[in-house]
């Protein structure tokens, strides 16, 4: 029973990312997320190791500071009641999940288990996307992931599958991981997401120009080229036509399906609320208020933008979303999470390489590093500020540093 808390954490991760309840709607009535969350908490209280001081770690200090900014911003927002609900859903429910990750992931074996769980969750969604896709329709599964969100997940999972396959010595696992990378690529094509395409390009460039301690870079490039050829062969005329629109005149407010217009309007909102923002999870309310009260002027006014529907919208950019909702302080903390992640991985890999100890952390760190680059590029075009990936990866990177320093007992 001593390992039951970490196994329940793996299951919680799978239900959160793999979303089996979206693939099999009958499961929704059972509320699998609430069930595995409850079981995870109970097994931790009964059998989990409670010694690690989680709240003193840099990652959790950032999370608590993020919470403080959200609390301060809430009373001054456009929809305080919605902000309070968000505080509960994100900072309490998801905060408990991150707390358990920080408490329980204390060995190389558990790091490996978490990374494999993330990969398997994504591959489950990849297979579901391919199986459930329909001709002429951009693929997505359930209500959690729209086509662009699905592409972001696949871009994040693909490099993890590649590095897992290269790092493993077991041929069956290699075949499974490389096959999973192919399924992820097919799923990306099925979504026809332009952001997903740009994320793939970023991943390829990062692979070419970054150092990868512990991984055969030549083989990683070779497999990436094979996937690139496969990608070109799988794309049809409709997909290529959609990708060509990426290069349309970005000076026009119509560019990017109107994203440029929304981004410019985001800057107006941010300029009007620079310190406290419009409130956590209140972007839609504030944007709608500005539209209905004609607060967007000039070429951003609904009167001048006749082609755009008069409707509320999301930011379509993770960085602008947090800037508008929680002001400059919120953006600073969000950027701090990202910088902390990369700093942690660099530190962990340096320690491992310098002391010539187990390369397992190098394998996992490199996979997460490539994956997060793809994630960030896709997130630039999507409202993914509060995606679990950013904060989960940050906490896992902190665990890697602690393990590299030998702060935990190895099982």
C-alpha cells in the first residue's frame, strides 16, 4: 500500500489530461475526476510521505504568489463571482494536485512514471482523435479540447514520445513510443491547426540547435526527419491551403482569423487595467462590456470592423490573457513560472552531467524541454494561461533538481 498514493496520482493525471470521460461520455455521470481526486487525497493521508516541505520550494512560492495576486484582483474585476469560482477550481482543486505531485514525486522512478503517464494520456487522446475524426471536419474529442487545443496537446506529447523511445533499451517500448509519435503527428494533421503547425516547426528548430545531454542527437534528428517526410506525405490540399494563410498580411486586423484585432483590443483592456486587471477568468465579461459600450475606438470599433461578429471572445494568446485578467503583476508571475522551468532543467542537467550520475534525469529533462517549447509556441495563439502543463512541468522540474542534488532517498 505504500505506493498507492503515487499510483493514484498517475491515475489523476491520466483523467485530467487523457480525458477518458470525453471519449466515453457515459463515464461523465460517474464524475471520474472527482473520484480519483478524492482517492488520491485519501491514499496520501493514509500512506503518503509527508516530510518534504513543499510550500518552501520556489515553484510553490510562485504558485502562492500567483494566488495572492488573483485574490487581490478578484474584488475589482468585472465578474467577481466567476473569479471566486475560478479561485476554487484552479488554486484549490488544481493546487491540491500540484501539492501531491511535489510531495510524492521524489525519485527518478517516479519522475519517469509521471512523464510516461503524461505521454500515455496524450497518446490516448491522439488515438481517440484519429478514430473519431470525420472527413472534412477539423478533429477534436469531447468539449475539453477544441481542434487547436488538441493540436497543442499533440505537439507537447510528440517530443516526449520521441525522447522516451530513444532513451529506452527495451525494443517493445521503443516501438510503442515511436508509433505514438506517428499517431500524434496524424492527430495534428487531423486538427488542421495552424498554431499546431508552428509548434511543430519550433520543436524541429529546437532539436537542431540545442544541446541534449544523455540523448543521441543524431538519432533524434533522423527520426524527426522521418516524421517530417511522413507529415508531408499525409497532408492534403485542404491542409496545405489552410497552412498558407499563416503568411497573410499580419498588419491587417483580419489576419489570423481576426486574432490580430482581438490582440489589439487586449492591449486596450490591459492599458485601462494595468495593475489589477479585469479579474481572474473575467476576460470574456470585460471584452463583452467593452464591445457593448463601444469602448474600442478607431479601427478597433465594432462600427468600423463590419466583418467581425459582434460577440464576446477569448484572448487567443496566453500572455495577453493573463496581462488583461491579472495585470502586469500576473504576467510577471506567469513568466516566472516559465523561466523557473527552464532554469530548473538546466540546473538539473548540469548537476547530473558534472557528477556523472544517472542519465535518467537528462532523458526526462530533455523531453520536457522540447515539449514545453512546442507548447509555448502553440499557447501564443491560444488562451492556455491556466493549462495544467505549465505548472505541472514547473513542479516536475523542481523535483528533478532536488533528485539531482540527492535531497530524496532513492527507492
